[in-house]
């Protein structure tokens, strides 16, 4: 393996390849930072470009872009509450309040550090454990995915705000996810005979609308003529903060890789689950959502780690772990490579070059994120009168590019207005996203599990992994219900 | 101050009006095949990026660009099984500049009533790929087709087959297979091919219907095995695998990929595009791509007329199957 | 805030009721080949939404009553500030205040118009008009600033979206 790594290192350090990686990181930065333009779209756009390259360079380029977009979603998430990628939604929860307090530099620094750390942990796991972990991932089938989705949904309890509003949000999200053609039977649900709705509601228009557009509307109402000039000073490593967040970082990176490895579950879910776990383990859970370092570190470490984890089943089994890796898989086929269990042994040179490439991408992110973000954060000082319209334009273009659909743009604007109103009652907007992301997984996997067991609910409790996931979820729900009662009792005794 | 603003807004309106006039006076496209193509072309791909249909379109794109001396933009419209791509093609001007790249999913989703654009709204130009459908299992579960068949026959409702969504070519293959063999099997649709494969690998489901080209890697490692081929004759590369026809079942459909235009397109232009596609199909470069992606197990080409006949036949068959299995 | 909560709970309740009717029309489990039909899951969701919105309504009502009894005095300073704030801005021209007060809605209307225009007059020109109007509405004073925004917006679209990322524009 060391031999292959060394070989890979030599391939990557060829000047042409280094240049390629550098431009990939830059493109990834840019695309990831623009709301609506996610890694999936960038990889799609660059796919035809790679047809002319040799396969090693092609996959280094694609995976590097993939890694860089997952990272740079945090920039606009923290600065403008306009998550650049779906993976960065959770980062806005604590990142944006810090920016509002004038601590944008601190927030970005934590974000960069956590991302790079998560990405590096992910890459190391990828290099060492790929063959081993792939077989573990196969143990996950429908009942386990259902368990995981249920566990993910319990996050709502830790989102802060009023629990009942959070629950309504999750239910709304879950319900929106059912719109469209039912994947299992082909029945049209709530489509009102519209072709646009039969395709279902995409995640990106909802995220961009609820977060970015509603924020622009809110800002437009505020008077910001006398805006103080904020100077963003990014400090990537701060030992006092690091000491505070080191456990969060470790836990989130590992959790992120683990979730990323599971086929079909991506970095967004990883960020959500790891955020909720961090709140759960925290000594001061009430502070989350108001701008604590852990609230940035957790999702960022997790989503970058998960992005790398998603490559594990791709390389080891030819099964994509997320949307972007599914497209990279398609690219493998175009290059005449056969993804599958023998892929790693047959193409070890290419794989190890890609691994080393990813490693270098993390270093490049560390080196170049600072100047790049500084460029972006200068925009903070531009009067909102110029920034507002430009953010809206980015939102429209980004949303449109997801499916080439004007309908999505209208949907996005609609969710923008909805988000504006929901903000007025302190509604936890993330709850809707949570439901929307986990809804399809929860529903279809529940139905698939029961189809597998022919209607027998015991399937969830016979299989060890799903049994433990679901029992943990049930315990957590009970804890949420019981803990206020206990607190009340205690208060009464005092 | 406020007056200034109004003046600027009015000025902008003027600009907009001028621009509007400029646009409307653009000349309309010519319609004879002589000056075809009369402008830049657009490929609408009825599938997501990176899939087989997308790869197909992007392979044809540079070749057609070169042969016709035009620029082609490729737009992916994967939502609702590509229904948007068909709809937009049907509504496009009949000048042959908008081509719809679709797979058999077009006809299967039409049969399932999930696609409002019927065959009367589109003209098939050519079929360029015909992939072979196979029944694939985990060899740890079933060594060969006979073993599978015996087990399924003796244990009704016990065997579960996975596939991608409810109106896909593999679902239709499943229905056809069930109909022809009389076996009592279950079907579970998954969201993506990867989930189906991983469930076959882990043994949670018994098998799947799919293309040989997509599982070559697993065959090599012995973790998946095709046990039945939907074809008339055994494949040259896999002489040991039995076919449906030799078992006495007339099932030969696989996933096909072709090109469509709006039904308003005049016949000359349709045959012109057909000729251009035929040239591409026969070129060494295209054949090399088919070979590289293992799509060359059987002849892919079908001209406009034959392709339409084939599609109509398939549609009737699938509609009937869909109705029986509602 | 309180009134908003009521409005929210009631609208969620009404929307859920509407979709409950829709959901019931979906084929049930016995009519399709899968064990759990397409109706099962949305039905659970809609029913729990109805339940949740009702409990929110009741909860808000109860806490409202309680607070009315407790803190009728604390609210007063707020109102004072409010009145003061309103008077302070009266010195401005009436029209100006109208724009400022409703400019988020103006922005929204302009955005909607822009989205329409995009298809009619082409993306680039619509964008130029959009940026200009928006920055004026949002209170951009100097003409040069409007111009800078305009240029940077166009550059963003042409260079970044079209050339660099090659994103299909509407």
C-alpha cells in the first residue's frame, strides 16, 4: 500500500496535475460559495471536460471539486445565512449569529479548521479502511436506513426554539417530501396534475428560499444606512477555542465518516446528525443556535468527513454514497472503467493518485481559503442595496441550474416569502429542511422493510443494527418528554 | 430625490422596450433540409447527468457538432423520469433543432401513465443502442437459473426482486418475466441502481433485472452473476448463460436508447437527422465508445419507421402488463 | 408575535385539513401491490399536523391568558419606544417613508417581475434592469454606486456563471 501511495504521490505532484488540483479547488470554492450551486452541478458541468483527459487526471479533478465545494458552502452560510450548498445548512445556525455579533472572522476560522480536520480524517479513513468498511456498509439495508432516519429526526428536539414549532416544521418537511410520484407504486401524490410537481420538490429551492431570500427580505426592511464597517480577521487556529471544541471535532469527524460511508446518505444528513449529537453531549445545550463555536465545528467537521466517507463504497463496491458520487460513478463508466469489487485491485494506481490528490486538496483548502474568504468577506462592507440584488440573482441562477426549471425558481421565491413570515414567529426553519432530507428515506425504507418482511414489523427489531438505532431513537424521544417533567418536579421540591 | 428615481426608472423602461423590439425582429428559422441546421441545436436529455442516456448524448454531441458545423448545448431534464424533456421537445418548433435523447423509460413511463407526451407528439428518429436485459442474482444464493426457478416455483411469494422506480424498464422486464413464467415473485423498487446492487450483494433481496454492462466488475469478483439473458441467441461473450427464448419465453426487450424530435418536424428534416445519426453510428469513434461501455452485445441501430413500430408494439404490451398488475 | 402565532396555527390547520381530503382520495394499502400503500405515510403526517396545530393554538391561548394576568405592566415601555420611534421618522418625506417601510415588498414584486421578464427579453438585460431598480429602491444614494453595482452584477453573470462555470442560464 505504501508503494502505491508513493506512486500516487509522484503522479499527483506532476506540475500539470498540481495545476489541475489548484484550479479544481478554486472552481469548487467559487461554486460552493454561490448559493444554489452545489457540488453535484459543478461535477456535472465539468464532466464533459474530463472526457478528453486521461482517467487519473479526470478523477482527481472531479473528486477535488467535490471536496472543495463541500467545504466552501460554509462561507456564505456564515456570512449571509445563504447556505452555498445543502451540506452547509446546519453551519448557518450558529455561524450567522456569530457574524451578526461581529465575530465573522472567528466563525470562519473555526469553520475552516473543522472542515480541514474533518476532511483529513475522512481521507485517512478512506485510504486505510476502504476495503474493510465497505463490507460493513453492506450490512445496512432498508430497516437500518429507516432506523437512521428516525434517529436523525429526533434532532428536532435539539434545534432550540419551541418544540412544538419544531415538530410542525419537521412534519411540514416530511409532508413536502411526499409530493410527487410515489417511488414505490408510481401513484401521483398531491401533484394537482402538474408535470412540475410530479417530479417532487427539490431540496435546493427550499433551502435557498427559506434561508437566503427570506434574509434578504428581512434586511431590506431594516435600515442599514449607517452600517459600521466590519473587519473580518480570520484566525484559523486558536488554541483556546481548540481546547473547547476538540471533543466535538473528534466525535463529529468520526460520526461524519461513518454516516458518509452508508450508501444513499450524504453529507447533509451527517451534518444534521452530528449537530444534534453535539447538542446532546454538550453541557450547555441552551446556548446552541445563538452562536457557539461547537455549533460550527460539529456540522463542518462532519460534512467534510462524510464527503470523503461517501467515496468508500464508490471505490470499494461501485456503489455511490451520495448524489455527487453517483455522477462520478457515471464518469468512471465513460472512461471505460468497471466499478465494482475488483475496481480497487485493478486500478490501484488511479485510486491511490486520487487519494493523495484528496489529501493535497485539504492542504490547499487550508492554504487558500483565507485569501479567498477575505475576498468574499470584503463584500460584507458593501451596502446592502448592492449586495441584496446580487444575492437574489445568484439564488435565481443557482436554483435554475439544478434542474433547468423555471418552476423551481418560482418555488424558491415562494419559500422565500414563507421563510420571511415564519421568521416572525421564531420558527426553526431547519426543521423543515430536516423533514425534507430525511422524509424520503424514512417513508420508502419503512415500506421497503415491510415489503422485505412481508408486513412483519419485527424486522426492525430482529436485525441488530436497526434494533439498536430505533431503540436509541425511542429512548431519546422518551427523554425529551420526561425531562421537563422531572425538572418541574425538582423545581416543585425546591 | 424621488423625482430622480422615477426618471431613472423610466429611462430603464425605455431601454427594456428597445431591447424587446430588437428581439422580436429576429428572423424566423427556415424549414427545408437544405439549410438545416438553421441555428444552434439543443439536446434535451431525459435523464440525469452521468447515467447511460446522458453519456450517450454527450458522446453524440461533439460528433454531430463537427458533421453539421453547429453548436449544440446539452440540457439534462431528469425530473419525473424525463417527462419534462419529452414535453419540451414536443412543444418545440418543428425545425429539428431540439433533439430528445431518451431511453426505454420513455415508453415504460408512458405505459404507466406518468408521462403525458404520447407517441403522436414525438417522432422517433433513430434507435442507436439496445442493451441486453438479464436476470442477475447473488451466486451464493443461486448457482444458476434452474436453481432459481425451482426455488421460486416451490416457494411462492418468497423471492424478492429489486429494481429502480415503479415505471422503469427493469420493472417492465420483471412484469414480463412474471407474466411469461407464471412465477409468484415480489418486486421492491429502490431510488437508484446503487441501492439495488448493494441489496443484491448483501443478500437482502434475491435478484434484480439489469444490464450486463453494469455488473461486469461484480461478475469478475464472483459476487453477482447473470443467470438468464433476455435474447434470442446466447451472447458470444457469455455462452454459458441460457436465454429466455430457448426456455420458451418470448422476452427479448432490453433498455434501448434513441433520439426523438417534435412531431411537427417535416419528413425531410427527420430523414436528414436520421442520416446524420446513421453516419455517426457507423463511425469508428462511436463503435469504439459502444465497445468501451459494453453496449455492443447486439445491434443498436433502428431507423425512424422501424423504431416507431417497435415502440408502439412495446407500448401496447407494457400497458397490458401494467393493467394486469395494478 | 402572538397574533402571528395564531395566524400560523390556523393556517397550518386549514392547509392540513385541505390535504387531509386530498390524502384520503389516494389509493389505500389494499388497492396496490405493495404492503403499505401510498396513503399511509402522508395520512400520518397530515393527522399529526392537525393535532400539532391545534395544540399550538390551545397552548398559545392558555399562555396568552396567563401572561395577560401577570405582566400587563411590563409591556408598556415597549410601546413607548415604539411611539417614539414612529414620531422620529415623521420628519422625513412621506413618500420616502413609504418606500422604506415597504421596500421588502417592493423588492419582492420587482423580483417577481424580473423572473417574468427574464423569459421575455433575455436574461442579461432583465438583470441589468433588476439590479438598477433594486439598488435604487433599497436606498442607494449616489448614481456612481448604482453603476458600480450594475457593472459588477453583469460581470458576475457573464464571467463567473457563463464563462467560468458554464452554467445554463434561464
